[in-house]
């Protein structure tokens, strides 16, 4: 049993964070901004906004409000003034839309927008953003008018105007054609609509956003497949009549996620084409979300489901390889061993990166022009070989210094596009070398057990989520309940976790996607290393400090 160590904080590094295909946002967790506008008329192109009122809500509670008059820079028609009570005198001295709109967008940041007859309000906001050359964030939009038509029939309400609905649901605020009052009334109407529609299976933000669209006949016919799916983290598999896997996904809440496949919110063609063939959905409940994410990758790689697009062939990843002796640099799909003295960086994002990287390293170590077609074809010496290996595995400064000097020369000649391409290649090299260094460090560690605190429903105390990694592969995970000793739980996990030593390989080759998921988890906030067998270089010293080197390089090389 490896020795227990204290719980130090792990330094953070930039890795791709754990990414789950959990597209359904529970309404209790959704950030919503309910907005209402008053304007000088009905045309987004010819008229202007005179008032904005908005209420930010989450989980049924108001978390903020926004209200301001807006100077429309034009007279307000008399009939509008009579309707709203907003006159030219009211908006005199108010900020114009160029000041107000950025403030509103900041208030609504990362939230879905909600409005009654949303087409009107959103059209005015988008038109104003376009005139000001502001990027429109393309938020999810909920229209309480459309939703109300689904929730309340004419046998309950005479029409679906905001005033009628507010009175019907007993809203605390009566709408009066003023922006904030109408927004407050819309909040109460929205909550009543949600309460009415949730039992129908519309319990995520995406469900409501697509509720006005109709699910296809196939989706409605196959909806029963989701009936027995539990509400738990895990993996789900769509199976055909022969038990073959058609599609694999993962979610923190299997039931919520699976049900979205049978609503109009699901629009992906490959998924819609798969649904008629599905005969069963098989859930695999997992202890933690990271376990679910890893299981998903492994199942996709093993089963090759036709409706999945990513993770099908991890062994096809491309690396830049330094061959043994005087062989030089070349692209390689997979090299199971580095015993011959080769060095690899990657995996690369594209096969188009191979030649530019090979040229950069060759010219940096062997002299400018050494990589050119028709050059002297200088074969690398032992010294060249060792310098290339050092640049790829330990210290990239020789390559970056060469790139910076060459960029300055290109900029002096006015060849800014060439300088920009060289910068991109150097940054690709830096990223690939750093990526390989992190993977190599994880693969070299025989056992690593880490823990992080996580909230536990119904308890003020936090539980501990634990992860065991062996030779760069997932070996097990568990949750220690509030009050439990995380070190003792880690020792149990270390003793019972599945051994992966037989799969150990340099750089976690063939399963680097899994290793990068694990690295993302290990470098999140509040993660503590509990048990280590061997050396966890990532937590002791960074052999390849990519961020610091990137800053050094950025300071030395001019931008075009």
C-alpha cells in the first residue's frame, strides 16, 4: 500500500476540462433574464427603445434587476406616450442606447433571455446591437407567449396577453406597459408555465426553448424507451434489435438527458436517423461524472457506434516523432515504445501540422534552409539529434528563439503574413510539446489517488469525490460521504481499483483522450493529491512550463 501524504493543493495548469454531452440544463439551474422593452413604435429598423426593464432569476428566485430609460434621439409619438406614460420630458437627460445596451448585455451575460412575445423585444435588441457594431451573444430565448399557448387553453383564459395571464396566475405585479413592471409580471407567468409544463417532460431549458416545435412521429413513437432510465450520473447506450450499439452518450442525470432525444429540441441528423433503429436504451450508472466520461470513451472506441462522431479511433492520433540515430523527424500514427530513443510530441490537431513543425525544428537546430526541398539534405548528426530531443522533451527555448528572430526578420521585410504563419507554427509546437509532457508525466506514475470536495444534496457538509489513476488510465472512483475520512477512503480505493499496468505506454498512446480527461479533473480547483506510488512530476515540478514559455515567447516576438 502506498504511503498516505497530506492533502496539498495541486497547481493549476491549462488542460481541456471535463466535457460531458449533457445538453439538457435543468430549469432549477438555468440562469434566466426576463426582459421587457418600451419603444417609440413597432419597427426595429425605424423606431427606438425608450425603456429597458429586466429581472434575473435562478431556481425561482430573483437575483437582480435592471431598469433604465433610454433617450431615443427622436420625438415619442403621442399615442405611445398615452399608452406608456413615457414622454419626451421623461427621457430627457437619459443615456442613449450606445451607453445602455452594453450595460444590459453585461447584466444578461451567460443567461437565457425570456420575454412575452419575444420576437418583438429580441428584434429591437438585435437591431440596436447591429447599429452599434456590437456582437450579439445569440442566447437561448424563451417566449412566454408561445409557452402560454401550450400551457393554457381557451377554456381557461380568454386570450394569452400578458395582463390576462398575470391575473390568471395571480402575479404579484400587474403589467402596466412599463418595462420593469411588465418584466416582473412575466417572471410570475413564466414560473406558472414551468409548473404547468414540467409534468409533460419539459423540464430543461432546451425543452422549453424548443417546445413550440413538434417532435417527429418517430420520436413520439420511441419515447417509451426512456421510461425506465434512472436519475443518476452515468452512460447510456442506444441498442438496435440485435443488441449492437448505435450511439453512446453520458450525463450527470441520465433520465433528464435521455428524454431530450424524444423532443423537438433534438435536431442532429445523425441522431434522428438512428432513432428508428433503436429498440433499447441501456443505462450504466456510475459513481461519478469522471467515471461516466471515461466509460463513454472506452465504449465508443470498442463498439464504434455509427451515430457517434468523436473518439472513434484514438489510436489514429498523429504525433511528430524523432527517430533513432540519424533518422530525423517524421509524422507517426502510433509508436508503442520509446525504447529506441525516439521522442514524440502531440497528439497533433491536424495532419497539416506535421510538415510545418518538422521544418521549424529542423531549421532551428540544423540551420535555416535545412528543411527546404532540394537543399543539401544534411543528415542530422548525433549533436543535432540530442538538441532536437531536448527541444521536444525538456527545453524548447532554442526553437522559440529561432522563431522569434526569424519573425523579426520577416516583419522587417514587410512579410507579415509569413511572420504570422511562423508564429502559429511555433505556438503549435509549444502546445504539442507541453501536451506530450503532461501525458508522459501521468503515464509514468504507477498510482495516483486524488480527492476534491463536492456538495451533497441535503447536507451542509461536503462529500469527497475520489479518483484513482494507474499509469495514466482510469482505475476507479468513489464518493466519501460528509464526515468520512478522505484518506481512509483513498486507501480503500487504492486497494480495490483495477490495475492498468499492462496497458501502460509512453504518453498514454492509444488512449490519450482518456488521459486528458483525467488531467483535466486532476487540475481543477480544490483537488488534493492523497496517495502517490512513484513520483507525480506534475504536482512536484513542471518539466515543461508551457504558460511561462508562452509569455516569454510572446514578449520576444512581434505580432504582425
